């Protein structure tokens, strides 16, 4: 059966909605909201479709345009989302063709890296994406926060003119966590301050300021039955953190527990009088370097780092990556040349983990995910150093 891969035109919007609501039945409860987002992404040519021999859209995926922070600087990213196919066309390789085609689309659009939330790690790993995120999930009885019964600073509800203030707080945090999204007004209002799809329970947002009226933190949360769910809590210092914890504890007559899914470097338990709370580390999103050379050219490098090594990357779905590179970093600049022989060898999956700092080259070596000269691997460690990865924006 012959299929055709192309960008989905606006006239196929209803068919796109049909695919989404069939594959993700929960979206039937938010059909109008789905329609708004489909219309938005159709205009942006952000939906890639697979058409059968009759010209019917049988499968599709979104390539949502983002910028994310990598070692403090923005980098174009294509967010793969809503991968959908009708049951009569499944297991025929259509999604594989869409994923392979998406790589060229993203490369052409200067989206040199990609992220997705997998239904199956094994499936997407076959096409170059790899686990590069984890989340630490806290469930805390609200009484465990009684240590913070004394109010610190001031806290008030969010106002429309606070968005720039909150973005400044968030951006300072995001630059320290690889893969956090660079947010515009649309991301803030439609995906952070409110649920993008299901809005039966409102999100509340409060801004914390110190005694000199300097904004230093904020919290976005919902309350459902006897539990508070924190969707995002960002603070710039310990005082702000304790002020926000006081605010949470102030709900002790209203909720019994607090749930917070956050970055794995959030060691909240160190602040608790009784640290015996439920903590679960769960695997998160997957990441892929779409264009190795341009991704490396687009990120920042510390001016005091000097490193040189050669690496051969295996990437059968992206021929522009499937080769050797000699990489030299000096004075904050990088020089990349293609080479025939290399000192280090790995797959695009492993290189993607290393690129984000989720796994260091030495860690990859210890897990047999990377091989080669030890000296060259130590050189790699100088520029691909450990970083906590995090992304709190759905797409």
C-alpha cells in the first residue's frame, strides 16, 4: 500500500480531531479546546500526516515548535506530540515513517533537538529518542509542614501584570536546568496558569515577595477534594521556599495531603522535621538530537574550558548524523569537522543523553552505552558535564 507523508492542510482539521479523540478518548471531554489547538498548529504547519492510497489522513503527529534552555542558552526544539493513527492502519509502519520524516522537517526548521512523552520507551528508542528526564514525586501529609507555621514574607494572588515578574523568576530557574522551555505569553496563560484541556478545577497562582517587596517565588496549584496538587513551585532562595511552604501549611484545615511532581534535584525532604514522606522517582520524557553538528554549534560553552576529541555516532535514520566528528572547544567557541576515524563510539540515543547532561560520558561508559579511548572520554566530560534536566510544559 502506497502512503504519502505531508503537512496536514487546514481542510483536514476535522479528520485530525477525529484521530485525536479516537486515540485519546479523554479529549472528547475537551473537544472544543482540542479544536482550538489543532487550528493553531495547522496554521503553523506543525502537524505531519500520513495519507493512504485514497488520500485519507490515517496517522499523524504534531511537531510543536519550542525553544528550550541548554546550559543556559535557548535552542530550537521540536516537541513530538499527539502521535495518532486509526486502528485499521496500525502496525503497517506508518508511525515509523512519520517519525523519520519529522527529523528532516525539524532539521529544516532549525529545531536541532526534539522531545516527546512516550507511550512506550522501547518504540521511540528505535528511532533515536532516549530517556533523558526523571521526576521526583512527593506526597506529603500537610501536617508534616507544621515546621513552617510562622509566616515569612508576603504572598498575594496573581495579577495579570505579574506575568513578566513570574517569567523572570522562572527563567532564572530554567537556565540552571537543561531542557526547560523558554515561555511566551501563550505557554504561560494556556499551559501553566491553566490546564490546557481540562478546566473543571481551576488553577490558583500566588506570588511570594520578601520583606523588601522583592518577588522571589510563586506557586501554581489546584485543590480537589482533600488534596492540593502543586503544578509548579519555583523559588530563588531558601527564604522564598519557606514562605511558600508556610502558605501550603495554611491550608491544613482544607486539605490532608500535598502532591508535587518536580525536578529530581528538589530535596524538599531535607527541610521537613519528619522526612518520612512518600517519594517516588519516575522516568520522564525522551530526548533526541536531530542535528548533531548544528545542535553543538548552537549551545554555549564556558570560556575557560579546553577540550578536543573525536566521536563516531550511529544514527541510521538521519544520515547527516551517521558519521564521525572531530570536536574542539576553546575560549567559548567550538570547531567541528567530519572525520573518518574516531576515538569514541556511541549511538544517537546515548549521544542525546550525554548532550543534555542527563548522563555524563563517563557514566555512559560505565553502562556500556559508549566505548572508546579513556582520555577522549575525559575530554568529553569537560563540555558534557552533569546537569539536572527538567521540563514542566506539556505539549
